[in-house]
């Protein structure tokens, strides 16, 4: 790189010489000076034109528009005044007369007259101010006519209207209602004439305002044109200047931009050639160092993502509060899964075959957990521990997601059974005994980074974890594939079909726990499964009430539908034992499971 730069510099010196370098320097300075002068001239001209436009706009907003508003309010006040007069007439003519209402309307009527005078005076003052301002072009003749007509309207037109109105009020005061009715049309006619003249003045004032707006637009167009010409000239000179001095810089910046876009798109194998020793070269070198660091960070994330759930990795990196050592208590759902029959299968396998089966098993079972937004906490032997809850899943949804994941995991065990012979390269391997046992529990858990000063793990702890593990083991007792806690069923909502299995007391718990089996998604059960659930529910109720014969009969009916139903077989055997050795009188129907 340094040798290439030296050769380029040497060739430039040979071709140009000191005089040419000075000429280029002078040209650059001259171009820069010309651009500065042009910018100053353009700025001064723009400031002058903007100042003039600002003055015109100020006059439009501070004088023309308010004058129009005053004339509009005169029209509105005239209508309000007429309404007040009508109500005065009604108040006088009704039986009995509403003197209080009449007095109030009379005061309102007089107030509207005073407001009309004030609005008219304000409009005249604004119009006179426009005429007196010699710095702005305006139609002074038209404005003078408007001002004169306002004055005439207030002096002449108002006097007739006041005269007729006074006569009307006098007849009302004398209770000459017939005469008042005769006068009322004259008052209305004079008021209509007054309103028409006000409307005409408003229209004429609007025309003058539109003329002012047209003038402002013309001034604005002229300013834009002059600014555009000056800007175009500056742009042409600027392009020439840029082409003279920035060819190499543009190439370097373009490479840097392309590299940045590639990195933004996730391509971290990009690097930029450092071709200069200026600030652009330093930026390119810094970019290359940044890419190397990003590549290392990505490699770390990908590596740890294979050992820890990627969402936990992202959370620990992007949200430091997740690493808080004190932990937090949150409402969570925990799942334990174990592969039944794996121990006997693994005894005859070589290590390589065992690893292939385990990896495939964990891949098949992990996909439903992650697809349903669960977090895989750890793999222990052939078991899986996963959890759902904040901040990864909303508290109202995690129980449903956990149950759906359990159903999908059970559905995938058939796939594993079919694939194991191919993974081992052996045909006829008995896989029927391989099955799943899943326990799911919902409750409060301690969540946080737990461990020593040198190594920690983001995990969950608490009774709910113990209960989920015990429920997974309780599947052995009942011959089921899944058992879930009562809280899980309550939180899962109506998306699932389930049946109550039993009331059990597991190790580590001080009170009985009602456990359920998730049968499937809502609306997907076969008629046989629905009938089995009904018979089992009836038998379980009889079992809890110690009606042993009824329970036996009902559970046998369940087995006629599905002969290998594990819970029915378990309770049939238990009832025979209980009949021989009846439980105590305070028995609550629960069964203690030690393991």
C-alpha cells in the first residue's frame, strides 16, 4: 500500500511540477472564493426578497384577514341582533308579558349594536392602515371606497333601521301589537338591506384580499426563480469543483457505503481496501475492525445459541436487567419431558448411535417448544425442561402455549419411532416401547440468573418446577403421556380438550393437586374419546364418593371403548385394593405418589 502511494506521488510530481500545483491551488481557491461570493450574494438577495415577502404576508395576516373577519362578525352580529329583537317582540306579546325576558333581550340587543360599532371601527382602522403603508402594493382606491361605504352604512343605513326599530319598540311598550306587527316587516326589510350591503362589502374586501394574495404569489415566484438561477449556477460550479478534487474520495466512500449495506444485510464477510492515509482511510480501517468485532460477536451468539435458547442469549446481551442476581417472582408454566423406554434401548447401542438418536430426539421435541414460544432451560439425560412466561411470553398465553407444545411433541413421537431404525442402520428394531411422559405445571416461580460468581444460568426455580417434574413421573402410575396441573388447565382457556385424571399428593407438596390429561385441541376429539371422557368422569366421581361398585362398572365401560386406557386400568386396580382395605373416614379422595 505504501509503495503504491509512493509511486503515484512520484509520477504526479514528474508530470505536474510546482507551477501546475500552484495553479491548481489557485483554481481551487478561486472556485471556493467564487462560490462563497455567490452564496453571499444569493443569501443577501434571498434575505431581501424574503423580508419583502414577510412584510406582505404580515400585512395579509395582520390587516386584510382581520378586516374580513370584522366584516363577517358585523354580519353575524346583525343576525344575532335581529334574533334578539324577535325575542323581545315575543316576550311582549305573550300573555302574560315576560318583562324580565324582554329586558334581558333589550340589553342583548343594545350590546349587539355596540359590538357592531366596534367591529366597524376596527375594520375601518385596518383598512386605513393598509392605505397608509406605502411599502406594500395595494388597491388603495378600492380600499378607500370600502372604508367610505362602511362609514356611510353606519351613519345612514343604521339611522333608518334605528328609527324603525325605535317605533316598533314604542308600539310594543304601548301594547299596540297590531301596529307593532305592521312595523316588523319594515324593520326586517331594512335589516336585510343592511345585511346585503355588508355582504357586498365583504365580497369587495375579499376581492382586494385576493389581489394582495396574487401580488404575494408573484413576488414569491420571482424570488423562487432568482434563487433557482443562483442555486443552479452554484450547483454547476460545485459539480465542477467536486469532480476536480473528490474523485478518489467518492470511490472510497462508495466502497464504505457498500460495505455498510452488506453488513446491515447480515453479510459479515465484507472488508474494505484501505487505499488512502487520510480520514477516509482511517474510517475504512475502523470499519474493518468493526466488522471483525461483529463477526466475533455473531460467532459467540451462534455458539451460545446452541447451548442456551437464542432469546435468552439476546435478552442477556440486549437487556442487562435479565442478569439481575436478586431474581424476580413471576407467574410461569414449566414443562418436563422424558423418553420412556430409552434406558432399555440404549443398553445395546454404541455411543455413536446413541448420540444420533438423542440429537434427533431433542431436535424433534425442541421444535414444538420453540414454535410455541417456549424457552428450553436444559437437557438432562433424555429429559427436557422448558418454561413459558414473561418477558418472553405474555402471562395470559403461556399455559395454552405449553399445552399445545405438549400435544405436538406427543404427535412427533411416531416420527422418532420410524426414524430410529434408519439412524441406527438396523431394520426391525422394536421401537413400540419408546414413548413420551410430559408434566406441565403453572404457578409462581423464581426467575433470574442463578449460579456462582464464575458461572450463572438464567433459569426458573420453585414449587411449580418440582410439581411439573413430579407430574412427569406420575405418568408412570397412570399410563398416560401427559399430566398437567389444575392451574394450567384454568389458564389455558377453551382452546384444549382435557379430562380430570385424579387428585394426587406428590412429594414436596402439602396439599392435594387435581391433575388433568390434555386430550387434544378443541373440537378435534373422536366420538370414542368423548365417550371415554364421559365414562371416566362418571367413574371418578363414584370413586371419590366411595361407591366402589359403580366406579368399577363405569371404568370397565371405559375400557370397552379403549381397552388400553391407562387411567381406567390404574383406578380399577386401586379400587380392588381399596375395597379390601378401605381408607379412613377422613379420606379426601387423594392418592399419594412418593416418586
